[in-house]
């Protein structure tokens, strides 16, 4: 495989550019068909029930396939980096805020009309000719359904959080290396392989491999820069490395920074290429990763 084709498998930034997908348009037409089928069925049109069932099946199928692709992007493809997760959280927060203001406007309009009825509606609330529903009938049932759905959603949130901690463990500590499968974009590979060409080292840890970065105090700014990039990509802890000390060959005390990545089973191929006999060599694949970033590292 050529170098260009290999590099096209990676991206140089931690954000997720979504690939074209047929599922949104499929789900849209399926929902439209289901809505038309529901109206036809309620009004007694021929084949209304058939169209309703067909729309429901297509909608359920489209959602299942769409969720499958999203789960694949977040796990096997490693697209859900810290920046992507942060964007998803911000999007959900903005959605909730917009819902709060939507309900606020509805309640504001209700209290405004009921407390000070306008002359256009006869100066009375409810307006003449309108019979309100019994508050302890359908409205009470709707309130119960709304509150119960919120409680179920809250429980579902904690279930998803626990699920994400076990299925998407890229940014979590103390996770078995076999469950660490990414994300690997070209930036992290260039940094790691560029460091291995210098004074970077790899370590075997159980069924996986990890990278160790050491720099003396005088090069601390460089190592902190490395740590910032690697932690943003989700490969190590966010805690800043601290200065450590050790005795040298002549008994002098030296000061240095050190940090290590998480252990990944998907790093084993790099270890096998650079340490075939437990001794570091320059592998044959190095040409693929000789980029400006790796050479600068």
C-alpha cells in the first residue's frame, strides 16, 4: 500500500467530520410515511394501516442502522475524541436551554391571558364557548407521563455514562489494554514514532504497549507541550507531569519530567516493529511516517 493511501486513513485534527450517510433522509421519509399512514388509518382510508406499519418498520430500521454507525464511529473508528464529546455535551445543553425557554414562553402566555384576560377574548378566562378539560383527567395523565419519562431518562443517562466508561474507555484510566482500540490519528502516530526515532521508549505492559516520555528539566517546556497534545487526544491523564529527581552515574542529582500514555493493545504492532528482539531498531515502515511533525519531534 502506498504512503498516500496509508495517510488517507488518518486525520490531522481531533474533530469529527461526519461522512455522508443515507440514514437521515431515510428516517425523514419514513417518519413522513408513518404520519400520513396514521392520518389515513384514523380517518378510515384504505391501506392506511398498511402504510402506518410500513412507516414504523422503516423508521425503526433506519434508527437502528443509524445508531449502529454512530456506535462504530465512537468505538472502532475512534471518532469521539475529547473535542467531539465536548461538542456533543454543549449541543445537548443548548437543546435543554432552548426547551426551557420554549416552555417558559408557553407558561408566560398562559398566565398572561388567564390573569389579565384581554378584551379580544371577552375579558374572561377561559374564553366564552371553550370548555376546558378536567384538570384531574387527561392533563393529570400527561403530567404523570412527562414526569415518569424524565425519571426514566435520568436513569438512562447514568446507564449510558456507565456504558460509555466501559465501551469507550479511550480517555479513562485503569482500563484493560484489550479494550483500548483507539482513536489513532496521524498526529499521535507521528508524535510517537518521531519520539521513538529520538529518545522515546516503549514498554510492554501485560497484553498491551505504552509509550514513556522522559525529558530533563531544561527541556521541560517541550515535554509539557507534548503532554498537552497527547492528553487532548485522550491518550494520557490530564494531570501535568511534575519534576522528579534521580541520581546519575557520578552521584549527581538530576531533575526530569516524565509521563506515560495509557496501555493500548493496538500499540503492539508499533512495539513489534521497533523492538523485534527487545532492542530498538529503525523499522522498514518508517518511510510512511516521516512527516514534518515526526521529523520535528
